């Protein structure tokens, strides 16, 4: 990966249909600490099943996390989800 960073093993998908909360969600994601990850925005894809299929089809990492645009994460949320305490890799 670039700048000596490890290659991310996780992609974070944000599903958005234009809710005003999207900006806060994106900002919180940009302030994540502890791990590297890819971010992909899935915009205006409905119904949810189509958005979910797009995530599965386009994901190029081993794991992914799906966020709705009204979710505002704690600064370590991606790390905690991807690498939970106890050392077991999350499969959710």
C-alpha cells in the first residue's frame, strides 16, 4: 500500500440516499484511528437488497462493514469491529 501503510483488509461501505446526516457519518469515518481501510460510498441504490449486492460484488477486501448514512462512529469503531478484543477477527 502507499506510504508504507499496510494493505487494508477491510472496506467500509456507506449507504446514502441523500440524508443530511451523511456529512457527519463521513467525517466520523475520516477520524478513525487504529487501522487502515478502504471507504466506498454507495449512493442512491435502492432497494436495500440491490445496495447489499453491489457491496458484495464490488468488495475487493477480505472483510467489509456496512454503514447507513445516519451512523456516526466512535473514533475506534472500525478497529474494534475488525479486530475485536480477544484477537478473533470479526465475521459480521
